[in-house]
């Protein structure tokens, strides 16, 4: 992974620092609103572009417009990779698997024969513990990076997933924080969908069949 020198190096641990195993349901009221995050990032890009135009930098308007298009692409990707309302985490001493509803699973193998990188076909993934956080770093073509950081509250009843996406041409990563709480499969609860175009829509129904 070239260009990622600022990232923490995988520490050597004798045991997983945190046990995240269990069933988790997204708490929408405590999670970032995707549209609000996009609007805030878009305002930042427009302000940077306005300052550049005020200084009469050649090509500033074109660069600003291109950055906005790239930001929209990142936000649309974030919509896809953070949409899972339910997570099921299986954890053993040598492996962690995060099953995500409607999305591909995140898998981490800590066994003695585990590869440093996991080739997914469309990209490569690596995972490691950074203190008490479990990190999955997926690198896709054209320089797109997706990083998921999982951390659990001290009480053990909530799980935070911080997802950051960055690509060339966008100054700051697009970051979305999702909060999950433990739930019992089969219990009733809120089922929500969230998109950039329609916002968040929630209904009350079974959380799991």
C-alpha cells in the first residue's frame, strides 16, 4: 500500500483486545446523516474554490467543479458501503468476520498462515488491530481507498463504525459514522433506508426474519 505511510503499523498482540461478537442493529438517531455530511463537505469545497477565485488563480473554477463531481461520486459510494442496517460479527482468536446485511462481508484472518493482503479481485484488502479499533482498509483501482474503523463502547452495548473514503482530486476524505446497538434477532424494530436523493425513511417492522 504505497502512499499510506501515515497509517498505523499493525501491532503484534497476543489476544484480540476487544470482543465484538454478536448481532448489531444501526441506531439511526445516533448515526451521521448522509445528506448532511455531503452538504457540509460540498460547502467546504465551494468555499475553497471561492477563495481560489478571489485570488485569481488560473483554472480555479474548473478545479472546483471537478472536485464537486468527485465528492458526489465518493458520497454515492459511501451510500452503498454504509447502508447495512444489521451486522453479525463472528470472532475467534484467529479470525473476525463482519457479516453486513445487503453487502459483502469484511473478513480478517490472524492465523499464522494468513496473507498480509486479501485479493478481492476488484481490489485488495488488509485488516489489523489499531489499539482497540479493528481496521479494514480496502484499496480499489484509480486510487480509491475505503477504510472502516470498528470500535466498541466501554459498556459493550454499542459499536461505532467510522468509514472514510478518499480519492485523488478530493482534498479531504468523505467520512460517515454509523452507530450500532445490540439486538435480538427476530425482535421488532425500525427498518430504515437512507439515500442522498430521498433522505432517510423509516418504518416499524421485524428487524430480522
